[in-house]
C-alpha cells in the first residue's frame, strides 16, 4: 500500500544545506515541506563524521538563520585560543536535531521522514519498514544531494590494501588502544590536517608521523575570518588593503602568490614548498606551528596501493608493515560536478553561491525562492560559484567574492536581507551612518572590486594561454 502526500516542497536530504534552506523558507513563506533523508537524524555527513572534527570557521557562521550555534564565546584554551569557538560533530548533530524537533516539526508545516530512500519522481520508501510513499509536489523538488559532502567513513580507500595491513578512516583513531610504531596520514586536505593535529594533541611524537601530501595546500589564517567585534575595523581595512595591493601589483600568477604569502593573506605549511591546492581550509597560527613540527612529509604523488611491505605512490615507494597505522583522509569532500542552473521548472538544485559557504548559500537561495517570482531573475541573483581545488582557483575565489559584492550591492532588497541574516556576520568594517559618507565608501569599494577583477582576469588569461 502506498501512502500519498501533498506538499509545496519535497526536499531530498536533511543535511546542513537542507536544514538552512528549509529554515529560511519556513520563516519567509507559508509553504509546507516534506523532508526525506537516508540518515537516522538530521545533519547529513555530520552524523558519520570523525568524532573530533570541528568547523574550520566560527560557529556563529554556521547552522540555520533562525537559531544560533554555540554561545558566541572566544576559546580560552587549546590551539584555537583567542578565536571564536568551533563547534564539533556532536554539538552540530545535536543542534540540527533541536532545529528539527523544536522549530520545524512544531510549525505544523514540515513532515520529516528519516531512514528513507528516495527513488525519484516523488517516490520514496522507509528502509526499516519498507512503507512506500508517493508525494505530489505543488511547487518544487529541492535536491540538496547534488554537491553532497563525502567523508572517508562513507567509502573504502581508493587504493588497494594488502590483507593484514591496517588502513582506517579518521573515525577509528579514537579506538586505538595500543600505540603503533608509526602513523601514516594519507591526504593533505582538511581531514588530513585534522588527523595530524589530533594525533599531535594526543601526544604522538612528530617523528612517528608520516604525512603523504600529494599536493600541498594554501591555507587561510583563521584570524582573518573572525566576525566583529573580535576583529577590529582597522585590522580588516589593513588586511583588505594588503590583498588589494598584492593583486594590483602582481605581474603573474606566481608573483601574486608570493605577494599574498608575504602579506599573510595565504599561509603555507612548508615555507620551502609552493602549494598547488586551495580548498578554503583555515588554521590558527598555533595549529600551523604544530603542523610544521611534522618533518616526514612525503611528496611523491598519490597512493596507488599498500602491500605487505611497501606503500606504492605515483613517484616512488615507502616501507610499511603491520605495525604501521595508515589513516585514509583521501575522500573528495565535495564532488566537482557540472554546474547546472539552481532554479529550473519544478526543481531547485542546491549549489554554492558563495564560495565555501554552503549553508549561507542555501539560506540565500531559499530567500530568493520565497521573494522573487521569475526563475531568470533568481538565477541571475544566484549564479553558481564552484568550490576551489587548485591554487589558481584562488583567483576565481577572489573574482567570485568581488562579483558577489558588486551584484548584491545593486539590489537594495538583498542588501536588507543580508543586514539581518545570522549566517552573514560582520566580517567587513561597518558602514558610516551618514548617507553621503556611506555612498562614498560604497563607491570606493565598488571601484576597488572592479579594478581587482580586471587584474585577476588579466592574470588568469595570461596563465591559461602561456
């Protein structure tokens, strides 16, 4: 027997972006929503993430618009001391569960089906009971899974592993009860950084760590993405001026990165190696100091296979054995799929409209959906900005940020929404109250953004056609 449901929006997934989208839609419309998710509770990948994972951005910048995450406190201890708190996996899962049970369901406009498998065309079934449902959607289906996040626990290693050789996802590190002779961290993204820092925090000697780093990453200083009032307006102005000077003075992409590095706009783990990747990962200065204690960093490409005696990489081999714990941190967190229009007939495909800010993007998309009637106008307000991967993608990251500033500065309605959105914290100097002074500042910011983009486009063109 099939149960029929009528709803305005059918949302596939109940991860962070789905929750942010639904929260804003409920606040800004009278729509009804049916949420269908394969996990047992809201939170998506957070429900299977490694237990010591933390946000790389302040808690105040994550979650849903209607409910704060965390207490807006500054950490007093640990390697993030002096910066705003970073929520961990357990806190985030509890937070999304509270949003569901205390906000969504009491509204009377949300139906939530966990442990459900969506089969397309409005059909899904519960994986526990097998009960089947058919949903009639009055407005749109919202696909939140197109750019879904993948963590190592969701998939086996992408390389072959010999029998008897221990290879684990980072989730299993807290289960270690006897020390290994050596720990090999495979992968240099956010997950690899987290695994290295966790092992160091547990007292593992840096000499017992081997870090396989196929491509070194450019990193952001977490201090530079702190909301006000922790960051002072004068400091923000100095940082922006330094970045502007680096961009405008650069003679090539390579020269630009040298200038950004010198200005502190980007950080590198090893001063002796030029990074080739950029994924928006942040570190505190103390975390960076800890990572630099690891001297055995292997730059021989990707792991091809792990045998009983060797780790075979693209460019060579390393010795290994059963007393070496290999930690697989190679899962590609966000799949690079073709960009598609966010708004189409009967469908919303959630993607990033602000680089590396998925929950803000989802909330803004919901606001645009609730406010504007025409899909062409909606897509013009919400062009997709693919998440960066390579070093050169930093230029596209900066281009996108400037284009966003220019696009939304011309829309008073979007500007008013941004002023009140919790997920859009104060990370820029406050504007003057005087209308004339405010207009002058806006005019200067617009001119600088346009000049930066012209120079960035010039650098990109020269780099791609050399």
